[in-house]
């Protein structure tokens, strides 16, 4: 697909599927890292909230958003070169830069690897109605791109029917109507954690991916995931790209070793401004 076609579809639908975006060697290396940490996947004690479990593997923290969404390895970029290479993967970083708009620079707001087993799912969240500052999509006066957050969801294994695919409502990033499940007491909310998988909500479409494919989507779209009904585990990585003016979600500090070994281009994305200290 040429760039004009990608632009049109991203604007219209709010998402793109980028096939084969991750190289085989990197895919194998990242899956091997998960295999080596399987004990943590099975036995992590997660509080099921945003405060984190205070269990760390070096600079990587074990975490979950709730009781149903599986184990997150937050700060996964710290896990090695294959993870570092995805920071500016040419399959999506130039697109993210363009849609966020070069005027705004590029940074990573959150990065994690998620492993989710049978029964796991994610509830419905976001939509064009939500007044979150990073859910912008266009500059209304000029029509320029001004996407406040782009989620790059990388499939580390195949995700088909029953595997708990990500679901979204195409075009809902532009909707001023509130999704019925996101209406609480007559008002639109950002998220509804009511124990229901987003997959059962009105208008949701399941996004099937092969290992190495990427779902590239504006966080403004109404989305979540279907319940995983199959045995086994879904493995994804998520890097969220935002303007450099947006702070990171949890304010993790990068390890000095990582900052030192990154290329200047990658360092610029994960730490757009160097900390300023008295000299
Ligand atoms: O777990 C999923 O499939 C959805 C992830 C999600 O909501 C996000 O990346 O913002
Ligand atoms: Fe999300």
C-alpha cells in the first residue's frame, strides 16, 4: 500500500495493520525472553491496580491493570537489543512521527510486554468523546495531523479467533456519540471496568494478527480486547508513542546502561530531554 492509501485508511478507520513488521530474529529473541521468564508469568503476585506489584527483574517491573488482563512487564525496552530495535522500527516509527506531527516530536509514553492466559480480557475504553489530552487526532483549524497517542501493538505469537484479540470500533476516534457501554448515568466516561470483555460490546471488530504483525492505532479509538477462550497465552508488546511534551505514564527512570548503549536517535525517543542538573 502506498503512503496516500495508508493516510486515508488511518484517518478514516483510526488503525492500520502492518504485516510482518518485526524481523524473525527479533521475534525469536523476544519470545525467548518470555520463555526464560515464564515462572514470573505463572507466579507473579499482582495487586490488580496501577500501583504495580513492586516485583522487579532488574529495571523491568511486573504489573497489571486489573485482575483480568494478565501480566505486564513494564519497561520492557530494558530487556535487550531486540526490544531496543523496536523503538525506531522503520515499519512504524516514521508513520508515528508523521501522524503525531514532527512539530510535536516523538516520545514513548509507556512500553510493556503483556502475557494473557485463558479467561483473560480487557474492558472497553476510549473514544472520540473522551476529553483526555492525548486523545487528539487532527488539528481542527488546519486539518493537520496531530495524533496525541499511537499504540503500536506487536503480536509475538499468532492471535486469531478465541485467542483474545484486540477489538476496536473502526472510526470511533471521530465519533461524538458516546459508545452505549461507555455511558454511565447519562455521561460518557473514558473506561468502564465492569468485568465485561470489550469484545462483546456493540460495533467491535476483532483484529487478527500473525506473529510479527503490528496493530497501529490511535488511542482515541474505542477499544479493548475479547476474552481469551482458547488454552495457552497471548503474547503482545505495546509501545505507545506521543508528542515529546507528554510525560511518561509511570515515570520510570531508565537505567544508565541502557541510555549509554542506545543510538542517539533511540535515546531521543525514550528521553527527549536530558535531565537538567547543576553542573
Ligand atoms: O490488550 C489489548 O488487546 C488491548 C490493549 C490496549 O488497550 C492498548 O494498547 O491501549
Ligand atoms: Fe487501550
